[in-house]
């Protein structure tokens, strides 16, 4: 199948005209229905004001039945749904752009939507221009890039990471970006992409704003450009004279990297080399070059093979805020000098074969996310013990791993309870089979503000005693995967004459062969839940559901329906990866 916006491309390839499918335009009723869905989403797609309807129908008429134009202009108008004057102003601007004959209705809608963006969102929007056409963009990469370049900063009680996801969601709600993979119960975005026509406009603006350089829709390498999405079609030799480059992100796995070609990139703040394929000798050259980048704030080496140990010179990266080493399967040790990186906000060591983390991690006082923390042996004096984490007062996310060496001392049981800002906690015991070690978790005191809890590889029949509605009163989401538990308490719990009941928004049970549940109580405690056993997913919700339903926030209670579906997904759509 060939998909193109230009019919001439298809005919030049020898496709007969009789075999070309031309999507039909929406008729008036379909156009108005789509418009109302986005413009009046707050009132469930219903327009109850004749004046707004009259202006809206005039705007829809100018969209010519094009879905993208209708959605984009409707999403813009939804932001002004209480101001008829604003609607009329947008209509006049739309009319002016389309009657010039220079732009189509789609581009007019997109231009108006871009013009209406707040200044901070315009800059974030232009970042999408460096991604190739139809590229599925990891939301985490986007957000961390924004932080690394200083586009997003923490404000009031929200961290930069939290604000980054808020801003991304706003771009999706404005129909300028499409959410591809989202968590059902709260809509958190995992990946996204940009429509081809939106991308075309983004490229034009990015070029005009000197955000990036382009030629015929592709990035052009010049000495003046600041940001680059490096693809397999490019050569590293072209980077020799790009001393002003601030952000370099690899869009695909590329072989044959030559560090000599990149020595001039001394201004880099953002470097993403995810899943780069290198020879062992080249890895050492790469690391030697990286530690010379004194302005570097975001470094992503996810999945890069051959990194056995980080060099002591890592301490030179004093401005580093985000360090991602997820999936570095050869990384067995972190150098203690990593504790010199005092500006670190995110440290991601998930899926690395580390036996322990070096002593001194607790000195990284700005740390907000620590993923892959290994609970080590108490007798190991080089190891960062759980007790150190009590000094990480800014920590919001903690993902802990237990292995055969893990030990928790009596004076460490209250550490988590001292992390007042911790919202997300993961306990992964996949590599710990010792029952006595697992029972140490029973003595922990949970963090008071916890909102999301993930349990994985827990090989005990009962969960730790503190996992109950009294201790976790703020919990919104629970995920338990690949564990041996046989019971989950769903009935109200009485403590000193008071009843405590779970009140979570999302619940996921996955690969729990021994679990027995009271489904009647489960429907009371959770708006949405899912269960998976060996590929079969049992999903039930308090409203009629389609057979393709995988989870979402329940908004009515008309009836109860459940279905079993075969699923090949490793992680349910509304589950964060563990």
C-alpha cells in the first residue's frame, strides 16, 4: 500500500488511476458533529447557544470538510468558549487568511492555532520539527530534552518534569500533536506524533525563527543551526563545523560513529545517543569525548552496549541534570565520582546489572527521580544503603530493586516515610527469591504522599502489611505484576473504630496466577481495573464497554460488563513500565 498526499507521486510510480483511493470529505452534518466534539467538549459536544452555533457553522463551512482543519480550529475555539467576541475575531482571521488564496483552510487553521499559543508553548511546539515524518516520539525524551535546554523549569510546587507533561498534554488537547500511547485512567502521554501537515507548518516556522535549518522538508546541516535530529541518511563528518549545536538527538541506530567528527560540538546541552551501536573501543572514545562537554545538561545513553563502567572523569559534568542509562546491559558498576554531580535531577539506571550503587548518592540533594536503586548488603561499606535516601528531600519518584544481596536494617525502616514529596514508588524483587529478604519489606513505613505504587516480581503469598487504605490514603493507582500473591484485601478496614476503604482510580493485576479476588468489592474500590493471566486480559468496569476496551476512567454506572481479550502487549496501556 502506498500512502501519499500527492496523487502525482502515485501515478509516476505506475499506479493506475482506477486503483487510487481518494478519501472523501466530510459532509455538513459530519463536519459539525466533529467540530462540536472538540469545541464544546466541556459540555459533552453540545452547543446550547445559537450565537456560538452561527459563528461555528460559518467557520466549519470554510474548512471544506477536512477533518484536520475542523479539529484544529475547534480545539482553538474551545479555549475561548465563553467569549463570542474571541470567536468572531478568530473567524475574521480565518476568513482573511483563506480569501488571500495563499494558504489552504488547513494551514489557516494551523497558523491561527500556533499564533494563539502562549510563548512557552510555541518554543516547545517547534521542537517537533526535528523528528522525521510519522516518527513516534517518546514523551519522556521530549520532556527531558525540554528540561536540558532550559525550556521548562519548575514552578511553585510542580517540578520541571511534571510541568513538561502538562505542556505536552496541552499541545495534544489543542490538536497540534497526536497522542499515540496514553494511560487510560489519567491520560498521561507515553508517546506521540505529529500529523504531516502540522509538521510542514512547524518546519516553515522553525526555519523562519532560526530554530533549525531545513531544505526540502529535511534538516540541513549548517554552521548556524542549534538543534539536530540525526538520521541514518546523515554523516557525522558533516558535524565538524557545527560548533553552535545545542541539542543532538539520534533518530535511529547508526553505526560508524567517529568521535573526531564531533569534537567541535562543545556547546551541546542535550545529547541523546539511545541504542547507539558501537565497538567496545569506540565506547571508550565516546565517553572521553562526552566528559569534555562542560555545558551538558541532558545525557541519554539508553541501551548503549559496551559500557562496563563509567570513568572517574564523569565528575567533570558538573551541569548535568538528567542522566539516563536505562537498559545498559553491560554496566555493572558506577564510579563513586558520580556523586559529584550535584545538579542531578534525574538518574535512571533501570535494567542495568548493577549489584549496588556507590556510597554518597544521598548527597545528590536535587534528585527528583531515582530509578534502579539497588538495596545492597549492609556489610558493604562502598554501597549506598537505604538510610542515605532520607536526605533526598526533593525525591518524587523512586524505583527500588531487590536482589540476593539486599538487606534492610532496623534503623532504615522509616526512611520512605521521611520522603514527604515522594509520589511514585516501585518495588521490584524480580531477582530476589529469598523469603526472609522479602519479608523485610513488611517492616517499612510508607511515604505519606504516595500516589502510584508498583510491585513486581514479589514472590510471597501476601503483600507487605502497610499496603492498605489506612496507610496509603492518597493512593490513586496500584500495579502488581508477575508475583505470587494469593490475596488482595478489598473489604473496608477498621482501625480504631474508623473505616478505611481503597479509593483508587486505576488498578492493574498482571500475571498473578495464584490471586483470588472478591470481584464485587473490587468494583467498589476502583473505577477502572484490569487483570491479565498468561496473555488473557480480564477487564471489568462499571459501564458498558466495547470488546476493544483496555481501561479508562469510568464516568457512569449504567451497567456492569466484562470481557476476556487476548493481548500480546507486555504492558497494559494505562500502566507505567516497571
